[in-house]
C-alpha cells in the first residue's frame, strides 16, 4: 500500500455547532480549522503556555482600543496578572482616564456628517463619538496634576504610575491606569508626546515653567534593564505601532549587555496590518527572528483580526481555561512607584545599562 | 444647564470579562463596543431579525471556507433552515464533497516549501494541505456521475441537487451538498466552470460526448423568478466573490419584472476586502442601495473579518439565541430536485421571467 | 578582513528624482528599491521576458477596471499583442460595451448619498457613477443580439467574439470586445452568469425561448486544449477573482492529458487581496507552485497595488521599452470566430481533451 | 428631452497609452479615471495647490521608507522646499543616517530563512536586508555624538538639527538629516524613544551620566507655537503612525490658544491602513474634520497605496510640473539650529504656548 506524504499528518476537523459551548471550548475547536480562525485558537494555546512558564509577559497596545470598549478587558489582564508590563500609546491611556473620570464614549456612525459633528464639537473615531469639551477638561485636569510634580524628568513609567494613583484617589474607579498602579504593573508610553496625555503635560508646563519633563530615553534604559534582570520574556501585541517595536527594542537592547537574553520565548500578535508594505506594525514574527527580537524556536502566532473581535473572545476564554495558571504562575514582583523601578526587591537604573557577564 | 449634543446618546459599555459567558451573551455585549467587534454583535442581531420576519434568506459563500473547516457550520445552517438558498463558489462545494467522501484536508503551514509539496503532489491553500491524488479521484467520481445524466442542459441548481442526492446515497454522510439535497435548499453555482466541480463536468463530457451541459443562464432566470415569487429577501454574504453579486443580481433582475421587489430587506456581509479599490467583493452595502440591490431602509451590517473567526462564533451564538425562531419561522418551501424548481407548490421557469403587474 | 555575509549582495539604490524620466525609466529604477515599488519594477521586467520568449500570454481581469478607466489600456494590450488570450469577469466586458456604445461612466464621490443616487437611478461603483437607464438599454441591446444567434450552446469564447464583431459593425469604436474580435484574441468569461452580460443573455432567452445557452464547460475543455496545443504559457493577473483561477485551472487540467505541460513559465499578479484569509484572489504565486499551476522555477512577481495605479504606469512603460519585442514575438495565431477555435491553423475541440503521449 | 441627473457631470476618460508620457502627464490623465489611480492624480493636483498658496507644509513619514529606497526623494522635497517641516519616525532617520554614513541596505527576499539570517546577523525588513554589525556601529557613533552635547534637555527638533550638522561635517553626503540641517527644515521625532536613534541616545547616557535627554513635551509646545505663528497649514502624510497624529495634534493644540488656527487647508495622505479598525493610521480625512484637525472645506485626498509605488511617481511628476511654483512660493523661514527655534526672524518658545487674541 502507498505511503502517505509526510505533509498529511493532522486532519482539519470541521467546526461543529454546539450552542452551549463557552469561549475556551470554541477556541479549542478552532485550533483544528484553518486560516485566522486557527490562529486565534493557537493564540489561546500560546498564551496558556506563557502563563505556565516563568516569563515576564509584556503587552503592547495600539489602536483606539480604550475608546472602542476594551479598557476593562485590559484592566482585567492587569489585575489578574495575565500580563506583567504594559506598553501603550498615549491615546489608549487617555481614553481610559476619560472613562475612569466618569465620562463616556458613545455609539456613533462611521458614515457621519463630520461637518455637523464639528459644529457640535463632537470628535469621531470611526463609529464612536466623544465630547471635545470633556476632552479639554481632561487636559486641564492632567495639566493641573503635572504642576504638582517635582521639577525633574520622570520616566513615562514613573509618571503614569503616579497619574494612576492620583486617578484612583480621586475616583476609586477601575480602569487600565488605576489597575496598573494598584497591581504594581508598570506602563511605558514611549510615544507619550503624540497623544492627549502629552498635550496635558504640555499644558502643565505652560502653567508652571519647568514642569512636564518626560524622560523617554530613561524608559529605554529601564525597559532594557528589566529584560536584563529577567531575561525570559514573552510578548502579546495588539495592533502594532510604537508599543510593538518598543517591546522588541527592549529585548534587542538588553542583548547588547547580557548574553542571557535571547529574544522572546513566546509571541502573540493580533494585527490588521500586513507585512508586504514593509511597515513594522504588520511585520511578521519570522522577520523578528532575524533581528533576534524573538527566539528562533519561540512558540508564536500572528492573528490577522480586529482586536475588538479577537480580544473579548480570547480573554473570556483565558479567564475560564487559565485562571488557576494565572494565580500560581511565577511572576515578577515590580514596584513601579519609585523613581528607580524595583524588580524582585532590587532597584534598576534608568541611567546606565546593567552589564552582566 | 447645557444641552447635550444630539450625537451623544448611547454610551459605549466597556466589555467586562466573565469566563462563563456563552457565544450569544458575548455577542450581545459586543453590540455596545466599537469597530468590527460591534459589527459582529450587530450581525447577530440582524440575522435574528431575518429569522423573525417573513423573508427568503440567501447565503453567499466564497473563499476557501469548506477546506478551512466551516462546511459543517454551513450544513447546520441549511439543516436548521437559518438560510433558504445557498449561492456558492464551486471550490466550496468540491471541498465539501471531498470530505463527505471520507477524505480530509490537513493542518499545514503558510510558510511551507512549495516545491517540496509539489514533489509530494500536495496542494496548499494557505495553511491547509490536501492530496492531489485524492482530488483527481474526486474528479473521476464526478465525471462518472455526469455520464449518468440525460443529454440536456441542467441548471447548476438542478445538477447540484442531483449530485447531493447521489453523494448521500453513496456515503450517508452529512455535509453541505447532502444537507441541501435532503433539506430542499437550492444551491446555485454561477461560476461552476471555474472550479474542480467544473473540471469533473468537463471530464464527464470527455468520457461521453454531449454530456456535462450546465445552463447557467437558466440559473439567472430561475433565481430572479424565485425573488419575483417571494419578493421579500435577505442576504448573508461570506467573503464576496461571484455569490455576493449573483444574489444581488437576482434582486435587480427581478425588479425589472415585478414592482413588488424592492431590494433585500436585511443584509449581513462578512468580508475581508475593502471598498476603495472598486471591486464588488469589498463594496459597501450603502453602494448596493444606489443599485436597488438593497432597500434603502434595510437593516444591514458589514463585518470586516475572516469568516473562520466570525462564523463559528456567530453561528454558535445564533444556535443558542434563535433556535426557537428558526423552528417557527415562515420559510419558503422549495423542491429543487425537479427540472423546474417548485416554490411553495408551484413550479417556476428557467426559460422566461415571470411578469407580474 | 572580514567576509561579508552571502545575504548582502546587491545594495538598495535610493530612488533619485529626475523630472524628465519616462515611465519605463522610472520602473527600471524602482527595481532597486524595496517593497511594492520594487515589485512593480520587477513586473515590468518579467513581462518583458514573456515577450521575448515563445509563450502564450494569458491575462485575467477582475475588479471594476473597465468602469474605472482602464479599458483602453487593455484594448492596447490586445491590439499590440502584449497578451494573447483574455479571461475576464462579465462586468468588465459589459462596462466596456457600455462605453463602446457611446455612453459613459462618470466621476463621482465615494461618500455619496446613495439614497439620493437611487432616486435618480444612478448606480455607484465606489467613486464612479453610471445611469441605470443606459444600463437597461444595453441589456435590451444584448438580448436582441442573442435572439439572432442559432439555438445551440455557444462557448463564452465564441459568443464574445460574435458580440465583439457585432459591436464593431455597429459602432466602429475601439474597446476591449471590439479589439479582441479584430485581433483574433479569444476572450473567456467563465462567470458570465454573474454579470450584466449574463442578464442580457437571460433577456434574450426571455424573448426567444431556447436562446441564450452558454457552454461554460466547453470553455474548460477548450482552454485546456489551448494549453495542450501550446504548453508554454504565462499569466498576468489583475485583481484575482474567477479569471485568476480559470487560467490556472486550464494549466492544471491540461497537465492531466499532456506531460509537456508544466505550469506557467512566467507570472505577474497585481492584486489587493492578501493571502492570510485563504481566498484564491489573494493567494501567493508560491502556493500556486504546490498545485503545479506555476512552474517551480518560474519568473514571477506579485504586486500588491490597485490596478488603477499600477496598470497605466506599467503599460506606458512597456509600450516604450518593449514595442519592438511585442512586434517580433512568436505569438500564437488564433481564430476565435469559429465554433471550434482554430490555433495555428488547426481546430481544437470543446468536447474532448486532446491526449498526447 | 429628458434632463440628465445632476450626478452625471464629468465623464471618466479611459486612460490611453502613450509611451512618451512623463510622470506629470500620466498623473494628469489619471485624474479622470477611478479608484486609487484617480486619488494619486488628485494628490498631485492638491500638492500643486499647496505650493501655489501661502501655507506651511508639514510632511509626516512612517513605515520603512528610508530603508526601502525613498530617502533621496524626501531629501529632494526638503532641498527644493516642497515641504517645510518634517515629522518622522526614528527608524526613517536612522536608516537615512546609516546610508549617509556610507553603508547600505540590500535587496533581499520576503521569504527568507530568518534563522539563517539571524546566524549571519542580518536584519530583515520584508524584502530588504542590513548588517546588524553596521547598525551597532551607528549606535556607538550616535552615542559618542550624544556625549558631546550639553547636559540639558534638547527638543527632538534641536537634537536632530545638530545631528544632521554633525553628519554633514563628517560625511558631506546628502540625505534627509543632512538636507534638513542645511535647508533649515525642522524635523520633529515625537516617538524617538521607539527607534535606534533612541537606542543611540540611551547608549550616550550610559557612557556619560546625565546626557541623552530629549524633551518631547517641548516638541509639543514648539510645534503648536509654529502653527500659532503661521496658522495656515497643509499636511502630507506617508504611512500614518505617530507623525500623522503629531501634525494634527499641533493644529488642535494651537487652536486652543489662537482663533486664527482653523485646521489644515490642504491634506494628502498616502496610506495602506484602512479606517474600519479604528486606528489613527488608517483614519479618514473626513474624520479629521470632526476634530478640527482639517478645515471642513479643505482640499484633501487619501491615496490607498504603498508609498514605494506612489512617491517616486508623484515626486517625479511634481518636479516637472511644479518646480517654478516651488521656487517662488511663499515659504516660512526657519532657523531650527537654536535652542529656541526661529521662525521668520523671531524665536518661539518650547516652554509656553503663545497666546493671541
């Protein structure tokens, strides 16, 4: 009898409908279908592996996910320590702050009359609206907070931790910033200047000369030292952008100073960009291996999907399949509230890279 | 006190994580977030409305969905009459037949060595493999069946019904073709010449001169008559392609002959193409209104997502939220096994359009 | 001195601005940059190679290219025999016929009010408008022509040749259909049932029972025999869809009957779809090699771009760089006006595949 | 006689092939076709309008355009003042510096074996390679330069001007950084921390404690003051990302302090992202109007295309059609070499916003 090709090993199992399935059960079945459905199933599996291993889990977050209704999903991941360190765009933190302060974003239409919206001072993000007036009030609120700080540079990580604390004191409301401050999860925001958080900082400086200094080069040093101190890492990327690259850069930079660093051991990216235009947001995880950003034997998967579809399902599934794993996992112990961040009891510098031999 | 803008009515409700949620509960919460997550939630809602109304529900199916593991989801929709009429590419029917005949598609890699696959005669569809030899055997099987038919033109609808019956007799296995034949759901395949079903037909003709005639112009007449007879319609499109347009064309063509036809009352499309390159697959449902394909007051939604992610979740949700609706709905009664299709007890022509006043 | 890596061979040469450059000179410089710019430059080079070799050049055409202003570019390619055989969607032929008959498509807006357009009976294709009334008149015109034909099945190739002749006699205007009829370039339209050409055919049948039979299975046999007779082939694909697959299918089908057939020797595809959703339109040329659609050593390139950008530049460039090549090339001599198409003086069947040893 | 619809005004003019056409002639003809071809033609027209008006022209640049062979095109735009102010990602400036220092990027393959590349320490950007060793040498070179600066914060604009000067002194080679320093065109890099320029800065600090401070909040104040001083602006965006938003933010921030600011008067964006996932990179220019980023009567166009295709053609065309316009245009006179940037002879602050009445 004829030998089967070595390429034909595991059959596709057509997805069968069962109305009572829960999210994790759906994703487990999707591992055996094709295309991006399979990728989403594999993402669930790879994240579980991260939780069962001793790795520091970075999450990068770009795109209008907070305005778009995913901020409490990210807060959940922080509180239950499915992730250890968040790298975000400023906009996601700003829209989180907006809602934590009791305001809202609103259901809108992608085919709106933008001139009419402009007349009413309504800002549109695709199918979502917000009040510009309320946004201006946030800017003032951030600016006022900025004037209470010392006249010295703050890393974005230190600043955002203080901002989260201040927000918690004032609101006692859950959200990304408040959850991170309370859970000791550091947040980096390398492109903070390109956001309304940055605008608030600039208004603080306008009020009080010499204030509003963010030391984003310190963030580079600190994030690399974090990896040097804990060289086994994993990355979960939502939407590409500066967070995706910043996480990879921390690994590459750390590798210059420590031979123990060998690229992320696990990687999940949920992106809508494509590789063939050469931009970093859409670049493949394979490409990341050429740079040493990702270990060549890493467990990794790219899901080409909108995070507003993929994340609610993926995190609902994880919450059911992996809560025990998340509770007992070996996770780093951070104190991001100090000028020098403390990792597992010892401070790291934002001035000099830690050299190891 | 200041009046709120009329644009700020319904707040976004951030998705909160609950591990025990079932698919319909997840999608109901997603209606209150943004972007494509919201769209998927709305698709669930619009489909429910279709089931509660007295409309003929067309489904269009393009892309490698059968090879990719969704054939039993479509079979479920047919069996439980969440849809009334399927328009498909030939490939989806062929890959369905392949598995119904007991063969498989296999998990593969999108970064395969295609020269090595070619040596082993393995055909690749992105991350999915199949045996070319088994495919050739299907072609022979189809060709042999074709030679048993009369020497006259068959609409694709009649041919596919007979093919499904033959397949059921031989295999007693569930699948799209067999479910449709058994449930009396007609399948149209306007581009059957561009598929391996077409190749099988051509091999039948090679074996027996004069066989293998498919009357795809008859399909146009018949599908328009179907709409003329039941002018209230809905459309669910997976992936664009010829099925999307053929369904719309039936409505446009019917409108020439019957003033009762006014475009689809409901429309859901799950597509990955975009509108700005002008192709029909990515065209918006708004654009369809200019043509009269869609009623200008239709309940409609486009979901920009891979069907291998969207469909398993959407149909799992529907199966739980709407099985009662599906059971008691007013649905058309078809007999697609005759040369002239019978609709609600009366035959329609594939030669002349039915004129009404 | 240290050895350079084998991977670093040919440097990128930054594109330098020269206002006097012509299209071919621009594309030649673009071969030395990156991403899709390079791909477009390579497409120009690969097409030149086709013209210099003894191959039958197929072109596939999907997407609204005729409505969108590219019909005279395609007519130019036909007239000057940069291509030998066209496979098209019906819509592209229909919109060509519309303009050849002296009507127009119009500049419009992608953000139009579609309800207002519907009231005026204006059909929209993204940013382009047309009069529905004029379209209906075309349908009648096609239907009337159909009633003049014999009551027998016509391959789409034979029918379209006759339609082009009729159109030329009536209008004496250049276009795709008229150019192809005059130049002896066959046009196949496997999905003719999914287009307004198909609607015209159905209206012909409505007028005269028994007319309007298109034998699209005959097209499969004939296109495969074309490849069997001339086994060295090349393919240029615009926009994917049924034409892309039909051209590949001809090659795969031919291979069953002739060992001389080994897949396309050259391939250029200009597409906007992506591979990762599994659809055939976006599938890679590498994947095509696993199926034997494309020779594993083929010169091939995929350009991810809208054809309305890529094609005007590419064909303007070719017209300057390669007109001598196009004039003196070894090209097939077709007579597509007969019931049995004549290739290099001998007829081929649309009933049985030609078997060779 | 029947009245034509008001929607049918200007017919599409099918593109006709003329081998001798130059780039501007091609683009002028493309204004009369459809889809993205038309958009590219309109982009040429809108840019011409900018040059003929008295506006400050911002350009944003994201994606791997410098590595990909477009750095000399951007340098040309700077030297000939088709633009007045550049906002860039750090990577584009870094890859520019790499080549200005005499190194290269190399033609590579998108289907490379990344593990093999990693072994050779070759970094891949889609189809383009570079030597990691040479990159490390750049980092050292930047770090050494950083240690020569004063121990105070520098805006990214001041730092990049000094870096460009230093690079010119050492190399006398053209490029983006050197052209900008010589032409007095300011460059902002709000996300400098997320790039190898940032890594070089961090290595400077590692060498000399207290160095490497970039005041990106100062960039916000300064860029807004630039708009307040010259409230009529235009924007050209390549690829979205932080530059796109930073340019819009400058306008929004300026509006808080000056009623003369009313959003960009002209806007061209060449992007590959799409709007429907909610991210800022793909957001429409219409949406920008709701925020006041763009005047509601602005002349604007979005081109959905890879910049490596669109930019060489567009700038070649502009260089021919508009060099006289560019020479005689009213353009701002900047001195970006001072700690406080000088605009038309007067310094602006990076500490406080300029308030006007």
